[in-house]
């Protein structure tokens, strides 16, 4: 299980790195990086176990304060998701201001796919984290539940 601190650094870089969103971003590549990130974050239960053992991380951000590493990852995934939408809106407004009548429907499928992958990953990590936090000491899978109740 890789540590989350370097991952948080990658996700929080605004101007460079694989998750930086700007006018020259290749959204197909970002989508591939998100798929890789999904594999890295596949063992949410272990990260939640580590959350209980590790001290809180001071992020220096007022909004999220002292949070658990998975919460910080989720926060940054949400920021990246919102940047993709904001950049698309800004570019559309810019085109309208220049009086370019361009029909952009279905022109940005790579952005839409990347945003969808980000949302899927965020939702999966969020709900797996919540399930791990709420599971307590009970059975962790169907087989162990059947053994304890049968």
C-alpha cells in the first residue's frame, strides 16, 4: 500500500504535474492517470486502518484544516473536477466574446470522460471509506459473516 503524502502533493500541484488543469491539458492522459490512481486507491480499508493509527495531517488550508489523508485526497479530486468544468465554461465564454459561433456539443468528450472518471473515483473512495469507518469490528465480507452467524 503506497503512502498518500506523495499522492497528495501530485494532486495539489496547480501548474504542473499529471493532474494540472490548464489550457494545454491533454484530458485523455489525465483520464489514464485517474485510472492508475483508482488502482492505487483500491485498498481503502487499509488506508482507513492507518487513519486510526496515524496522527492528523496539518494541510495548512483553512477550509479543510486537520484532516485524514483520504479526506485530503477526496478534497483535491473535487478541486480537479471543478477546474475542468470552470475551464470549459471560461473557454466557451471566451469564444462567445470573440463572436465565434462554434457548436461545442460533443466536442469535448475527453473532458467529459475525465470528469466522469474523477467522479466515479471520488464516489467509490468516499463510500468505501464511510463503510470501513462504520463497519467497526463486525464481519468484513460475506464469508466471515456467514461463518459467524451460521
